[in-house]
């Protein structure tokens, strides 16, 4: 067809840009962004303009030219049409565009339609020739007529962007303008469909009327929602795959970490939080459990189609989220090919809507305090038990505390001579305050729309600060984020989107983090010295803090370690994205093309500044009662700060996708859609530390989705992903991951009509398909097909020479090449039933099962006599997972403006080993096959040994010293020894199998309230017998201490209350016979002795809100003001009492927080 | 889209050329040399506390409270689940010996491919690798008895039946090791020419003396005609211990030791003797004692055959907490001490055992005695200590520190003005801290370099390299082998007496004839065997050899199950302090002669037998 394209320069320019390579686009992005900002501004000016015309018998083209000049609106018209037009006589002054156009086209066989900043000139009779007149009895309804009207919400506010289309002919469509008005050209007997996300879709017959005003009701059910799926959107009613979408407001918790909101909110997701330290409090979450034993078990996270990290998700502002979808089965994830096997979380951010600027502000202030603290024994008990721990093992041992010291120590006395220090009190505050502010502005005109938001979160730790130094050693985490999404219509069919997003963390906190402060409190002697001594009397010249210590100064003083300095880190993530959507309806109806390019830059660095504390030992009181101190480490201490550089990581990611999609319904019944997408991803990490790790990470693939629906009753879908990963050898590089799905909407059948009032929806769907995972082995195993040789291995260095002058590093193989290694593949099946009752209760139940094949695992049967320096791995493992997701939503509005909503989510996911390379065991319990993947194996503890004689007469336990009061294990295989062969799978898996949430919310007039409970079950965890062992020297695996540092675990009060002693030989005591700092290897084995039930139910969140009435807020020109109060982690029900059960084995770390929060949300 | 499609073939091909592979190790001399260093890097530090299986255990025992893999090892906490000092898998403080052997094999397979090296040098390097391969096999046999022998590397994709190797008989193991050493010896240098860069590399004297040690071990009762393991048979190789005693094994050992001694002499080695500095007037006792001390602590002294250069020897952990009453810091830790069991071994000043000397009051050894001027070079004059500390041989004073004992050197080089130790409660060397005191009341003085000084806040240590083999050791190996093969003979007496002479003692025959209650002891093979064994235990005390000797002599079961005795450390009063106190009761079972293999390995390789008794 031949079109006159008359438009502004920018449009033409963009056409040119399209012809540039995509890389050039990227380079010019900055320029473009500036340009786009300009457009938004220009557009804003347009709104107020009016038009003045005076023409007599003038060609239409000329008149429209003048309209364009004055209004800035371009027009598009078929040249043939324009020739049909009559000459125009028009006289208007200061008229609105709509009015002007109506006047111009009054007597024309044409009419004008304004949409998306364009004027479309169309024929009034364009379709008459195509209409099958003979089929219709009455002529007048057959005539194409322009129907116009205004769309408002229930409050009478005009709605912009409501889609208006003729039912059964989606090509005949328009949308409402800034004033809520629309004009559409349809036959007189047509039915118009009005729809928009968030509102109930309405269908109204035209019946020959030319004016049709519509009032839209906000939708309460999700049935009409459009769900974001991989590379596209689908109507919820058409979904075959298993995709859950979560309403963003459900994810709103008083935390600056979005991941903590996931638990119990989503059917199909297992989530739990192990730490409450700001910046380190990401929850663990898995979609449908963990069905692999590789390293990558968490889902692929995509924000606006771009893969991001868990931390990026954590920093995402809930207020920025438009859609939050979780894809669970093969059909939903197959398009992600070799990356989607662990499920996909797909988030899209908000876009601007046509309309005046909508400003929304949210301010919150919260008080946060640990949900529980581990109770410790008092210093006197500590000292008594410390002596006992030595004597009970070594009667000749050196007793650390004299009897007189024990007798004279009074807990809490503050005595210098007989110190009793409550380290937690000295280091930790009762509570802390955090603030969050979030601002967003959205709006736009017909050419461009924008959504801009910014957020600032301030999180503080609960650590105390030393008043004597001017730096802040408490955790101070500021996270900022900024997002700008701008959509520009380059033409009626072309949309151009720019998304810019930055997220920034500025952290200042203790040198080794808050978790270590907690851990250190747990291993510091409470009876030797005070945290610091006052610099008074003869010490008043001392400028530094006189920290307490003892002996040669090797004791841990966590107070000194906490206040001696601070660490700062700065993390930033910048994302720039450019997307172009081209509607190709002019080629064939329903066809469109979309291209997107994105670059993400991450950077992180940290710096530490610290002084070396001076340690003083209290040496007694002088003659006049003044204390004397001995400076222990005069040479090591410093009064000035030292500096150490920390990690610096930078990475750059480029991602791009191009998609062609087709969407069309034929004869009202046959709905086809097709989509092909090509993706390309490249990631480079700076400071990777190894040549192979420094090479780019790449992914390349083509995916597709084809759906067919017949009469909204029968549905079929086929998806595929054809993906390649750079990690594998050429011969295995690409993989094909197909999936199919079928669905039947029984409730749309004719025969259902009678049942419909009761069972409003019944739909059955099933899918089967393959998805891959290329993140296998470990992240350090980059190229399995290549060997990795360390040519400068310090582990293999040696020295020669008279004075050791000739030292050379050696050579070691860190990986042997194996070209056969490829990704693991998941074979997933999903069967789901959707039931809607009375249009109020929606139930979705999914049964899923999955077989994961080709799991990479270490070849267990290669003996060490081979002398290999690295493990040999192969794709030999198999695992199987299955389970159920259930979600129920209830929603009801009562006429007296009372509403109630309820939700229930339930997930049960199990996974077991199916093939695991292991020796042929004679002992059936030794095999992993058939047992859950995350189940821990260990010994079955019978009880404690009564005495040494019983030890001598029992099967030998091969773990070092065993005496009376040590744990007695069961000799399962009866060979008279307790060895590895007596280890059995214990309890439930360490990743909970059941996760559920129940929520109830209600509102009446301005008030609303909600309660959310969350729980998990079928989880076992272990009290760490090393980290909690009284007096033991325990280092966590990632820690380094200065040589000579003395670490002695404190005594947990529960242990002090119940332990085996020679006087009290309680064979079922909580803690076995005491041991000195070396610990006792026998008692430290994983066994049922320290196994605990991780089941809990907690009152996760309670919220009360009040929305101020309109007449009040009108005075401040606001649209809406809601104030609310909420609290999280308020109550917990669990059998386990030592610490917050959700922290499981990490109980001595930074506790999970209980938060009370007050907030206000205001929009203008 | 088509753009991407076109490039897709190459897009994922991101690995540049020249990524390092194992072949790169043998393309140049310099990288090949680094690979040779790699082969050496597995050598164990026999003098290292956390890693040595033999340093601690009976000659020196650790504090109870102080745990390491080697202390767990000596406390009898060995187990099959996760054995400590696991040299089979390289776990729990052990070194992966099979990985070491694999690297040696890689080196031997590839060294001839290096282009820029002369054939002689390649041969010499290959011989070093062969020596190491043999030595690593030997270390495994000391630990585990019969072992799978890795003659050549199996390829990574070898089939499973092939990689599931079996233990081979003891005799096959020793003959393989000997054959490998015989291949290596001719191509090794007599001495290291470039001492600054290469001392520590394997030479002919090293290889030949280790060969002597290997053959002496092979001929010793644990391995030669041991009938304790008659039922320990492998399905493939049958009986792993040859039950028939073969005296010819002692002949081979004797000849190897003799050849090694000749080559050492040819290389200019001799027993070390201390030469005082110019103008330094030292007593004879001090000079003799310093000869003993410096035979170990003086770097590259004239009797060192093979020193371990991978790390310097451990000293701080063994040094008494202080000998300087004014200085007290954690530079010195002294948490390991010799028990009375070790102290009792040292001869009297007449060169015979304390319970045999007619002139030494054995029964009155716990009586108290005040040191006189005559004792001043050994015991602090005027200090009261146990009678058993008086009138002992110089090796006792040179090797062991004790309450009231003189400690020469350490900044005081005039032997009329020296440090001494005060170990009773309240004394400056006594126990004051929970983890820094001797469990017994003695200190292994021999391992502390006399040049170390306690500074104001630090302990400055003059490092030395641990002697894996020294000439006195070799002499005693010869004496032992010759006696076993020939009975009492001149050669045995000659080398025994050389060692005793350096220690300031009369010859065996004179000493026993004049001072022993059993004056003809040396005239029988059995009697002389006992003399040689004790001589060896005294001369090499604290040098991490004793455990291996006791094991190969099959004396460990009796010696190591004796309670370890120390003094009553909490006492201030000498009369109360000098009471025998059981510090540690160690049990030694028959199975402890060989260490267990981790059960994991047995489960995965059913062809592999567990060590006997485990």
C-alpha cells in the first residue's frame, strides 16, 4: 500500500537508526536518551495547545497540514482515500483537536481518529464491500459507523489507554485517549470489548448507537489478567504452562530485601531465610525444590527479560514491579533452553501510562530487633565447667580458673578483679531503626510515556558504636535505586522503549561483617577481662582505647575487633536497555517484531580501615585503690588507622534478543499464535583470577512458541529452545529442548452453562517437555573439554639451596579434560486443575514430576591410588522430583463496601536420587538412590555411654577418644565397629519439603487489615556440634585469625543445664561429656543426637492500614493517602527453642529480625 | 537475527589458543625444572609437628590439650573412617603419596621430550624423579606394609577393573624400590656443585644411604619372616608377608650400607664436631655437647647426607617457654616434652645403660641432690634436682633440657655463665599457661639451635633444615646389619665406636667390660643387637626415627604400651615434684604396626585389602 508518511523529524531519524547495526544503537543510547527526555517534555507542552483554522474549499491535505503544524500531531492517510475527500470549509478558533477534526470531517466520507499521538484518516465505508450483506436481514446495521464515547472508572475518572475492539475482529481496535475518549469504526451490530489490565473486561453491543459511554469496574479476580510468560504475554485463561503471577502488593514487606517476602507467597516456591544481617539477608528460594546435585539450584531470575543475580532481585523495589511471574513447568520454561531447568522468575517493571503525571510516594520507618537471642550460661558456671572440661578428660591438665576466682566472681558486678562480661550486652543494641523512601512519577502523552522511580533504603545494624572513635562501625547500609522506563511511539505501529536502571549499595560496617560479631561473642571468654578499661588516673594520658585482654594478648576481644575499624563497600549495578517493537500488521495481520538490547554493568569494591588495638591486662589495685594495667602488646598496637584493599569485582553483560510474533484469531474460533526469538548473551568478569575464568560466558539460542486455541475450549502449545553454551565441547555445544502442552476449558463448553453459576471455571491442562541447565559442576569449571593446568602452583612449590634461595613454584593439574561433558536435562511433566467457584474462589492445583538426567558428578569409583590431582566428573547422575502446588484465592466484595480476600498457598516438593555413582554396598542404607537429595547422612545416636567400661565393651567408634558420657552410636551393620558403613540417611531433608502460607485481608471503607502466616515442614537441621561445643576452638570454614588467637566457645545455657558429668551421669543429657578446646571428634559426628525438627509456623506479617477519605486529602491536592502499620516475624510456633528455628544450623549468626514498621503512601 | 545466526558457529568458541596444558610443562627446560620441583614438593617434613607421624609419640609427647593430626596419631586415635596423617589419600595432615608417584611417572615419561636439555642432564633429572618415586613407595610401605605398586601411570579412562589395584607382597615392593634406586644411582651426582641453588637435590650419597635404609627395613623382623600375618593373603598375589626369615636380606643391607658409607666418605663427609670460636674457652663437656646438638642444628654440617629443604625445622613449639627469667612471651611455646621413658635411655657417663652401670645408683635415682661445682657445666650449681640427672653421658645433657639443667648458648656463649631452666611450679620455666608448658618436665633441647635468642617481645630463631639422613644414622645402620648377618664383628664395633667417640664415650667393648653388670653382653649377636638398638635410640633421639625403628624391630608393642611418665608439675617442692606421674597411657595393639586405609577406599576398590587387624 502506498502511504503518505508525514511526521516529525525524529521519526524519520529513527527509521535510519533502525538500519544501523545494533551495536551502534548501543553507542548512541546516551544521546537518544537525552533526545527522548526532550520528547517527553515537548509532548507535555502539546496538551494545552488549541487550534485555530479558517479555510474555504481547501483540499483536505492542506487543512490537515495546518492542523499538524498547530497541534504537533502527524497524520497518516492512504493517498487514494485523500483523493476521494471533498474540499473542506472550516472555521474554528481555539478549539480542541478532537473538536477541530470533527468539524473538518463533518461531511467527509472519511473520518479521523487520534491515537498514540497520530491522526489516522480512515474511510467510513472502507469495509462495506467486504461485508456479506446477504447474510444480514437489516441494512442499517451493516453500515460501518463511527461509535464514540467516554470510558471512566466507577468514580467517574476518565481512563486512558483502555483497549476498545470489535469482538471477533481484533484488527478493528483503538484505545481511549487522555480524556478517556475513543472513536471506533464498526458495523452497527458489532459488539465492543473494553479491556485493560486491572479492570473487568466489558462487552457491549453497539445496536446502532453512535455514543457508548462505559464505566469500568476494577477487577477482583485474576481471571482476566494477562500473564507475563517467556518472551511474551498470555491471557490467564489461555495458559497451558504452569505460571504463577504474584501481585506486587503481596510482596510488600518492611524490608529492603525483596527475597524475604517470597516465603509462602507463591505456590511452588520453597523459601527460607537464614540470616538477618543487612546486606547478607537474602533468602534461599527454590522453585519446586531442588532436583539436582549440581551447584546451580536456584531459579533463573529475569528482570525485563535480562538475567540478574539474586542480589539484584533483592534490591528491586516492589513499587516498580508491574508483573511478577514464576514459571515452573517445561512449557513455561522451555524457551529458556539450557538455563531454565530450575524454574524462572520473570519480572517486568512498570511503564508509564498516558495521562498527567502521577506521583506516588511511600515513606516507612521500622524498628527491628532480633526474633530471639541464644541464651548463655553465666561466667561462674562457665568457669566451673571450663575446669571440669579439662579435668574430666585429663586429670593432670592445667586448670584455667582458680577456685578463689570462681568464688569471688559475681556476674554483673562490673568488678575489675573478677570480671564477668556480658559480651552481647557490650556489643549489641536492643533494637535499630531503618527507613525507606520510595518515589515514582509516571505519566506521558500520546507520543511518549514515562515511569521514573527512585528509592532510598537505610538499614542499620544492631551493633554498638565506640564513642571514642569518630567512625561508625555499626552496619550502615544504604541502598539506592533509580529506574526510568520511557516508551515512545515512533509511529502508530512502532514503539520504542528505553529502560535505565541503577541500583547502588553503600555499606559501612564492621571489618568482618555483623555475622562475625555475633559468632565472636559466642567464642569469647566471659570471665577474664572487660571489653575496655577507662583511661583514668595515671592512664589519662593514653589516647587510645585501653582494650581488655589477658596473658599474652591472644584472647579474642570481640569488642576491640568490632570497634577497631570499619569496612566500606560499594556495589553498583547499571542497566541500560533499548527495545523496539514494530507492529507488522501491514504485512499480515497479527504479526509483530520486537528487538531488545541490554547492557548491564556491575561493580563492587571494598576497603578496610583499622587500627591494631592496644590490649591491657588488669594487674590489681594499687595502695590507694587505683587500678594498674599492663600494656600487653606495645609493639603491635597502633594508634593510627591502617588500610587494606578488599575485593574488586566488575562485570559487564551484554544481552540481546529479537523476537517475531504472530497472533491472530480466525473465524472467531481459531486463535493462533507463534513466536520465534533469538537470544545472545555475553558476560565478562574482571578480576576473575584465572585465565579460563576471565574468558567470556556466553549463551546463544533460538526459541519458539506456537499456540492454538479452538473456541476458547481446546488449547495446544508447542515450545522449544535450541541453546548453546560456551562451556561445552563443540560436539555437545547445542541442545534442543522441546515441550508440548494441552488444555481443556470444560467450563466454556455449551453443556456447562447450567453449572456455571456454581463452578464458574473448570480447566484441565497438562504439559511435558525438556529443559536444560548448563550451570553444572562448579562455577570455576569453565571448560570441561579443556584441562586446566596451574603452571605456578604454590602448593607444589619446593625450595633448594644452602639458604633456601632457590624456590620455584610447581605445576599441577586442576582439571582433566573431558569433551563428553554436557548440560543436565530435566524432563518435566505437569498436570493442573483449575477450579473457580461462584466466581469468588479460585483454586489451582498442580501435580508435577521431573526427572533430571545427565547430572554432572564426580566419578566415585576411581580409587585414590590413581594419584589424580583433580576429580574426574561425568554426566552420570539422575534425580527425580515430584510434588504438588496448590493455591486458593478467595475474594468477595460486599455491597456495604466491605471486602474480604483470602489466599492459601501450599507447596510440597520432594526429590530423590535416581542414579548415583557409588560402590555396590552390602548395606542397603548406604546407597543414595531412592533417598532425598538434601538429606543428611550420619550416625544413629543411641544415648551417651554410661562409663568407660561400657565403651570398652561396645563396638569400637572410630573417631578418636571415646569415654563414658560420649555419644554411643548404633552399629547398624553389626560388624562390631562404628564406621562410615553405619551412616544412614537421617530425618527429613535439609531443604524443607513443605512450604505454605495463609493470608487473610479485609477492608471496610477506609480501613484495611491483613494477616499472613507462613510455615514450613518436613525439614531437619543440625545444631552444629563444633560451633556450639563449650570451650572448643572453632573456626568457621571461611575464617582466618591471626596466629595465636585463642577462641573458646561460650556455654549455651541449655547445655549448662543439661550435660553429662561424672557426678550426674545423665545418659540422655543434651550435651555429652565436656571436652577442652580441642573438642571431641566422636561427639562431633553428624548424628541424630543433634538433629532437630525444622518445622515451624510463624505469624509472618500483620498489617493495618487506613486510607484517608477523599474530602480530607483533596485539601492537600492528593489523590490518595494511606497510612499503615505492619510487623513481621511477630510470633513463631516451633519445637525448637535455642534460637530462631528458621536460621536452622546457622543459629549463632546474625539473628533473623522482628520488624515493626510504620509507613505512609501518598499519591498525587 | 540472521546476523547472529551467521556468527553462531564462532560465537561460542571463545577459548583462545595457548591455554596452558600439561604438554607445556615439557616444552622447555625451565618448565620441566618446575615439574621436577613439583615431584620434590611431596616430600614430607619429618620434623614438622602437624604432619610428621614419627616426631611425636614416645620420644616426645604432646600436651593433652593441644590437638593436631600428629598428636591424634600418637594418642592412638587412629581410625578407619578418616585416618589421621593419611598418606594414602592426602587427608588429615597427610600427603597424597599416590599423587606424588603419578607426578614422578609423568616426569619420567616426558622428560626426554624436552628439546633444550642435554641428555646427561635429562638422565640426571630422570634419576632424581626415579629416586623420589622409590622413596615415596618406601614411605607408603613404612606406613601401610604391602601396597599397590604404581610402576606406570594408568590412563584416566582406563577401565575400572584395571584401576582397582591390589596390594602386592612386601618382597615385591622392596625389590621394586631397590631396583628403581639401582637405576637412578649411577646417574646422580656425587656432590652438588651449585650449593647456593641446589643443595637439597638428590645425590649419590643420598640415594645410596636411603637404599641402605630400605634394605635394612626389608631385612628387619617386621618385614622379614614375620609370621604374624600368615592369614593376610591377597586373592591375586597370595601371601603378602613372606613368612620365611631370610638372613641374606641382612647381607644385602650390610653391603648397601657399606657402599653408602664409602660414597659418603668419598664426598668428604665426616661426623660433625664442634669447633669453638677463636678465643672461646669452653669445657670439653660443652664442646662434646655442642657437637651433638649441631650435628642436627647446624645447617649443612659435615655429616648431613640429606636435609629436607622444603621448610625449615620446627623450633618455637619445642622451645621451653623461657630460659630467661626476665622475658616471657608467646614466641616460645614448649608444649611438647620427652617423658622419663626417653630420659632413661641415655647412658651414664660411662657409656652403659643406667640400670647396668655398676658405678651409678639406679635405685637412688629419684633422690634429691644438690649440684656442685663439678656439675656446673650440666646442672646449675647449688640447684637441687633428682639424682638421675647427675653423671649421665653428654648426649643426655646435649639432647634434653630439665629442671635445673644448664642450657648453653642462646645468647650466652661463655659456659661459665649460662642459662638454666627452673621447671618446678613457680619457676620461670614452669607451667603458667594452659597450652604452653611441657607435659613431662623435660624439653627436647637437641632440636633447638644454640644461636636462637629470646628478645624483648619475640623469639629470634636461626633456622636449619631437618636432617632426613646423617652419617651417624648410616654408621648405625651398618653396625646393625653387619651384626645381624655376621654376629659381633669388627665392622660393627668400628662404626658404633665412631659414633660413641663423638659423644665422648669409650668404645662398646671397653665400656661394657669395665662398667656393666653384664660385661660380656656385646659378645653375643643378641646382646650386641640390644646395644646397637639403644645406641641408635640415643644417638638419633628426637629425630623422628625412633618410631620407625621400634616398628621394624617389632618392639613397638612392648615399648609403646608403657605408660608415659613425667614429673608432678604442680609441685614447688623438689621432693614432691620428683615423683613419677603417669602423663599419658598409650595403648599399642598389634594392628598399630600398620596404619589403616580409609574405609572409603576399601568400599570403592574391593580388590584392596584393609591393613591387617583394622
